[in-house]
C-alpha cells in the first residue's frame, strides 16, 4: 500500500480553502502538515483548526522562523503555494514568494503553484532549481483555470510542432465584453451598490464617457471577477504572463512577459457602439492573447481583436476561457492535430483549486514512481527572434470621429495612402456613420489590409496631429 503524502500550504484563501477541503476528504492519501496564512485568527480558518494535526501559523511567524516549519519538516513532501504576492525587500510583491518557493525546493520539497507572475518572470530559475533538487513543479493552475492546457502542451502535443496559440486567457475581460450589450436592454439591472461600495444610478452611467464599459466593469467587480483597481486584468498584463508561460513551453524557449516582448492594449476604449458596428461587419470583439511562430520569428501580443463570427472563439462568453492551438504542417505528414479548441471555466476559486488538486495527484504518482519531469525550456539552445510590436503585420479596423467638414474624409484617405510606398495602407472598406452623428461630430470606420503596426501607428498619429480626428482613433487588429 502506498504511503500518505504530506502536504503543506503557503496561503489558504479563496483558492486554498476549497483545496484544503479536497485534501481533507482524501485523508487516506494525504496528510496536511502546515498551513501558512496572513491572519490565522479569522473565522474562515475554523475548518483548519478543527481538522486536527494541522499546524496553522501566520506568515510573519513563518518568516521569523526562516521557513523551517515547512522546509525543515521531514514529513512534508509537497508544498502548495497559493499566497500570491507577499512583499519583498526590493518592492516587488512577488519577490518574497519566489524566495519562499526556492527555499522549499532546495529543501527537497515538490511544489504545486498557481502563481503565473512568479513562473513567467522566474520560471527558468524555479525549474532549474527543481531539477537540481530532484523535485517536481506542478503549475497547471497558473493558466486558464480548469483547462489543462499545460499538460496538453507537454503531453498531447509533444510530438506535434505548434504554429499558433490563440486564446481568451482572461475571464474578467471576456465577461466585461460579453456583458456590455446588456446595458442597452430595457430595464438593465444596476450593479449592487452595497457590494460595489459606491452609489450608482442610471444617470451616473448615462453621463459617463463610455457607459456600457463602466456598467459591465462594475458588474464584474460585484461578481468578484474584477479588483477595485482592475488594470492588471483589463490592460492585458494578466494574459501576457499566461501567454509567456504557454509560449515558452510550446516553442521551447524562455519568453519573458515584458511589454517589449508581449505588446498589449486595454479593453477600456471599446464601446457598445464598436461591438454593434463590428457585428454588422461579421465580426465580434474578443480579448485575445496570441503567440505565433513564423520560421525563426515569434509574434506575441495581447489585444482586443476582431474575429469572424464563425470562428470557434467567437461564441465563448462570460468568464470562460478558451485556447485554440494550431499545428505547424509537416511536409508529407497528414496525421496529427491540425487544430484543437479547449474550453472551460477560467476564473474562480473552485476551478483553480481543482487544477491544483490535479497537480497534487500527478506529483503523488511521480513520487511513488520515482519520476521527475519539469519543463526544460530554461536550458534550451533554441534562438528565436521576437518580432517587435511595430513590425507585426495584421489587417485591422480603424474608428475615428471627425467634425462634419468638407474634405476631412479625403484627408484621412490621403494620410492612409502614405507619402511613400512603404507608408501605404491598403483600404478595404469605408463606412461613414452619419446615423451616429453627435452634433457636428461624425464617426467613421475604415477596415485595412495587412499592415505593419508601426505604419498604422504613424498614420493614426497624423489623424490627431492634423486635426482630422477630434479624439485618438481606435485601432483593433483582425485575427484571421
């Protein structure tokens, strides 16, 4: 009969408590040894206090004893980290978490973590230390919640070269964009003011610069999907960290989640008007993270994008995630996976706890079989060129607002045509939206052919500088 596996936990909140209950229900397999939390006196931890045999301590006590409650415990086999960012000497809130993980790894403990920030920034160091110590790192929960995409990439797609990963990797953004049309429905419900912590009224939203976006964002906060400061999600940083992890595994090369490597843009400028307009053109707007290999080049980006209404990602709504993986064709080989779509709940404590528990079970088997299997991209000698934002080529959608004056639209087309052939932008369709007139201001939409973003950026800068647009134009990529 196999022995019980000792588990200790760094953190036990929204994700950790459901995981603790899962482990407690499998007491024949697991023994929870130590749980480190911010304030052990909170009533929510009664379930741990009454479990028996579990050491429940504060993070300050843990640090005062230099982590020896876990690192020095010979009966702890696996450490589950769900503490997130916990302060560091250099101001990085995740530096302390990195130090704690490295300490337990070097003490010979296997690790299971949902920490995308630590893994995307210091994954090479974490995996190298784990291989040196002969322990496993499970990190399925760091990307896409209930979708086992990391295991799929490492096992299911192992023999199949990947050309492209494209997905909805942030449930908050998808929830917001999916919810915005509800603002225009008769009797649209106001967010719960008590949960939101501020007064709300129909007038306050109607007077906002982007009413539907603000209304949907507030609903996301009430639902627990958005923080008080939602910028990490809505500005693309969360999805960029997840994309860096997937790209590192898929292309077997370490990709840091810097804005230079992974350019990103916010969903906040998207209006209900944009959602309606693109629908008429046969598209929907989705918050996509894209990694694409073209020969020796890799393109990475996180942006709200247009996708065709018949694309598999178009119908993924709410807080759900979906990841589309496309293989690289191999000459003379017809077998394999041309493309696959994986779909599931992307946010919430239960979904993340389930992914963590799956990793615990996997590492339990590895311990019993004497197997260590970590990603090896940290020591790969593969060299790729990461394409800059300005050099990434895609078709697109441009919306701008102008005064209704003679010659304004002609000046826009002249700017897009460019002064030289290298500046030329191919115009596909033009829509003058006089039905959306606001006083003397009229919006228009122009769709363009594949163009380097740098060329588009310079042209749109001229729109503003030369007064043909009264506000910064909106550019959205079209993902084919």
